[in-house]
C-alpha cells in the first residue's frame, strides 16, 4: 500500500469527534493524541525494522557469495608440453654467414 494511504488510515482511526456536513462525515474535530502518537511510532518502527531485516538478509547473502568465491579453486591451465621427436637426435648446425 502507498504510504499516504497507510498514514491517512492511522490518522482517521484516532479521531474522536467527526464534524458533519450535509449529513455525512466531513472532517475530524478532535483526535486522541496518545493513540495517534502510538500509531505513528508503531508505523515508523515497523517500516524501519522491515528495512533493517531486508538489509541484513542481503548482506548475509552477499557475504556467503563472497566466501564461496574465495574458496573456489581456480584450475590453472596445464603448462605447455614439449614435443619429443623420436628417431635420431638432430644436431645443431652452426650457420655461417
């Protein structure tokens, strides 16, 4: 739910005396201040706690991924193999220029 709807509902539920206009409920004339204060503090506590839980969960997931990356063994490529020629050995010839 959008925040204005939630906070508006918290305000409306703390009204003690509603004014009437054309036989319908119009505006609140008097609020229960203690209940209003408790509702707003409760809403803020709920949202802050929820965001803290989400942050802690994401932090734990990222740390776990970091540990997995650190412990992963990186396979190094094999060193280049030397080709052995079978048969008579070749001698190095000296080149004259």
